[in-house]
C-alpha cells in the first residue's frame, strides 16, 4: 500500500498512506509470477459483509453459476439479486432473485456479463470482467476478476487525479508504477481469495467509474511495461509529496530491508534557489499544533500500542523532543517525557502516535517541533512539516512538477527508482 494525487489533493494519502497516494502499500509479498496482459487480476471489493447486490442500472445480463459451472440463473439487464450471508455463521449464503424467489444455499458463485458491450454491476458500481462471491463464517467476500490492463485503467485516475496536457508524463509514470505494483504483489492476499484490496491497503480501484480517456491513453502507451531491477519487478512504492527528498524504504517501514532502488532522492530543481519539483503540492509545507488537553487525549489513545498506561491514566507530559533524524531529514526517533520516565517512538511509528486527530495520521515524518511549557508540563506543541505520505519511491506531486518541466515518464521513473529499467513483460 495511502495512499493519490487526486486523493492527496483532497486528503494519500497514502497510507497511505495516501498516495498523491496516501498510500501507499507496505512491503509484504515476494515478486508474483509472470503474467500476460489478459491474465486475470483479482480485486477484493468487500470482505466480511452480510449482503452483496448483483446487477442493477448500467449493467447487462449476468449469468450466475456455481463455481463448478452449474447454471443458477440469469439476472436481466437492470434487475438486481441479493446475496445474503447465512445468519447462523455458516460459510454459505442464499440468493434472493428480483422476483422474490430464493435459491441456495451456496458457498461460492460467479456472475458473468453475457450482453455485448455491457458491464457487470455489484453494489451499484460497474466493473469489467467477472464477479465472484464466496462465503466464510465472517461474511461474504466480493471479488472482481479483471484483466490486468483494465485494472490499471481503473487505478490510475484515483491515484494521480485528472491532469493537464503538460502533466501527462506523470500519468504515464503512474500507469507503469501501478502495473508494477500489481505484478509484484500478485497473490499477496491469496488466503482471502484475491490479489489486492480496492483501497489504500493496496491501490485505490473504482472500476469503470474511474476510467478516463487520459487513463486509458496512459495504459495503452505503456502497455506491458514495468519497472525492473536485476530482472525482477520492483516494490513500486509511491506517495503524495516528498517535501524536499524521498526517503529510503528502511526509514519509513520498520521491518523493511534496504533496496538500492528505494533510497533517498532529492527533489530539488536544478540551479539551486531552494525550489523543488513538488512545491506545487498543497501539502508541500504544513503546520499542526496541539494544546495540553488535545495532546493528552491523542496520546492516551495511541500510546497503549507501545506502552502500558496505568489505571490512573497518562502521566503529565513534561517534554517532547526529536532525538534522532534520518539521512533524508525525517524524524528517526521521537521522545515523549513524563513526570516519571519517558517513551521513545521509532520513526516509522511517529505518524501513527502523534496524530493531529484520532482518525488522521500526521502528514509526514519530516517535521520540526516547537514546545511550550507551563507549570512543568507541555502546554502547546507545534509541528512544522514538509510533504505528505511515507516518502518512499515516486513522489506524485514531484512527478507532476517534473512533467511540467518537460521530463518524460521514463526520466521521472528512473530518477525516483535509481538503477531500475522500464521493460515490457508482455
């Protein structure tokens, strides 16, 4: 995975993790097997839910079969069937047809569009390819089985957003990165029955609704192209805004091993002057602050992941300081000091612990602190920061800035992923 410029323009993202990507994904799976452009890629749309709706407006007739290929029936164009999980906790479900009749129980079904040039609809959203519903004791899983290039076409726009003509190289770069990520992580969630989630845990995928002429142009112009290092697809990380320099992967993720193509890369423009390619981002520079009560409330929620909090609650916070920075200038360790003792937070966990709000990560790990105290405790904490996201790999706003400067998508990618090659695998 956080994390899209479109998302980063409004949120990352990434993970974002947001990409402009929040998102972005964490290192997890080994390189996937070789694939062809028409190979199916399995996208997990919902997991563990009690109900799924198949069919509806904007779709064609859907032929519904068991996974063994035995026909169950056909959903007419525009009509809708409900898939209802067994309320007794069994790994099965029943189908409720548009006329109210029922079929089942079943443990798995497949729905395939049998109307020319029409699409499969599930939960009100249109998709290419096939739909598959499986049951577990925890509920239903809905999967879209779609060819790889169509998957990329449904990812590019949510991740990079609509771009102007002079920014098109950034869209092409996103297509290659997103395809590389898919190839590399194929089978990542095999135990759940799919390859990728449709959100910032992997890449944001919105099916046909997200496809645009610009995205399809990028997909077609880069068809089959992935980033490789030593002949293997790379871990293709991306994020919204690096702020001044990308980060090495081991700076951002505690369990990651160093990779030569995921090292810190400056985003400075040539000629000096303190200008950067990503300085067009709305998150290029940011400011967050906490008063005493807000800081205490946030840390009371987040610190139990690192340290026990006694029955009397969190001790008075007497100081907060950055005790180590990384090579790329991000916070490597944050120390929070209490009346009795302290806790040291590793850099990769700082954004999770020092949150601006309970449901929002700190924009990035690149920041400086100003601490005010009163009566022996922290009364105000201010973070002045740069960038958005984990900082590893391609900086999406930097890619947009580089595209505006006339750089090709190949130049953009080989800058952010040094030592890699762009190669066609099909």
